[in-house]
C-alpha cells in the first residue's frame, strides 16, 4: 500500500513538474491613462488561473509618444486593460482594450490630437485624448476620423484644419450617439 502511494505521488509530482513550464497565459494590454501597450506572460499553476510569476514588457505606441510630447498625461501607475490573451486552458480571452488599442495605434487619431493641440489649444486636445482612451467613445472617434478621411499626417496649416473641423464637427454628436446605440454604452 505504501509503495502504491509513493508511485502515485511520484507520478503526480512528475506530471506537475513537467507541465509547470508550459502553463502560461500570454496577453496584450493597453494602459487607459497613457496609451502604451504591454505584453505579459503569466506563469500559472496548470489549468488554474493562479499566477506565481509574471514577466511584462511595456512598449510605447504612437499615441503614448504623442501624449508624452504634448504633456497630455501626468506620471502615473499604468492602468492595464486586457486587449486579448490565451493559454493555460484558455483559447481566446478578449478584453475591453480592443478599441483603445486601435486608437493608440492609429496615425489619424495621433495626427488629429496633435493638430488640435497646435491649431486650437491644449485643453481641447486633452478632451480628445481622454475620448480616445474612453471605453464607450474610443471606437466612435477612430471610426469618425477614418470615415471622414482625416489625413494620417494631419494638416499643414490652421486654415485646412479649421475647414475640416467646420465641416465635420457638426457630425460628431450624431456619430457618437449612433455608435453608443450600436455598440452599447
């Protein structure tokens, strides 16, 4: 009887030891405060979401670089929002960060906020910065800019930018209201 227990315990320990290095959950996240991204590997107990060690790599995005350059966010602890992940028994985990991720990688969003800062003022740029990192309106902002063909490199002059805004600003309230109804608030 004692020999059987030793064998069972030895097998269980062997299986645990063999599977431990492969029990990882890999994920990508975006910071809701500055727009940088992170890639994490959580080493977990097999098939149990208990993390015993995490490795995280953080990278700047076009958006977070712009936020630093224009001083649109203060030093902070990152507020990570899951974009997607998988592993350790999870095939596909999707988080709320997908639309935020799209905006922080969008040249149009970065150019729009940069132009707003340059041709209007910092407080208005700050407002659009916050919209780009807001769950309910980030998708609408990216879609609005793409739908209205905002140039990836922005405008070279205030009159060009002002003309675009004059034509498109009146559409924004209806556009965001429709997006909220469609995608939920």
